[in-house]
């Protein structure tokens, strides 16, 4: 049995019954070995309940998932830092540049008065 199923993003996938997919795993593997990349959706109802993908696709999705989790952790950390930030403890751009002895009007990080970028002054 085979049915069409509309995904939330508007795509339509073909859903194959579980028994047929089970009997076809060898053929699906041959297709993947031959370079096919289409996932195989299956289920016992006219909606997908599982999917068969190549190992390469799975590895790529795992990497993307880990990257997304890292991004979420960084976002949470930034949100936490912003929430705990005390603006009275901050400094302006000009104050920071002065602290490092840099010229705030320069397009490049140039020391003021010919000094080095770490705040040392040269005669």
C-alpha cells in the first residue's frame, strides 16, 4: 500500500506501508549505494511514522543538530549575560578606546600619539 501525505511545509511525500518497506530494505540499500538520497517514508496509516535515510544523511543531520544545540547554548548564555548586565558598570566606546590608548576616530586600530596598541607610549 502507498499513500501521499502533505507535510506542514507544503511538500508531499509518498508513504509506503511498513511490511513493504521491510521487504524492500535490501533494494533501498542498493539505491543508497548507487547514490540515491531520497528518504523512504513508511507507516501503517496514510501518514509517515518512520523514515529510512542513508548513513551519510544521518551523520549530516547529527552534525546539524549538534551545531543547533551549540547555538542554543550560546544564545542562552548571551541572554543570561544581558539579563544580568549592570549598565552602570559599562563604559562607552570612547572610554574603552582611551583605556587601550587607541584613536576612536581612526578606521583602523591605531594607537593615539604614535604609541603602541597596548597603551605604551613611545617618544
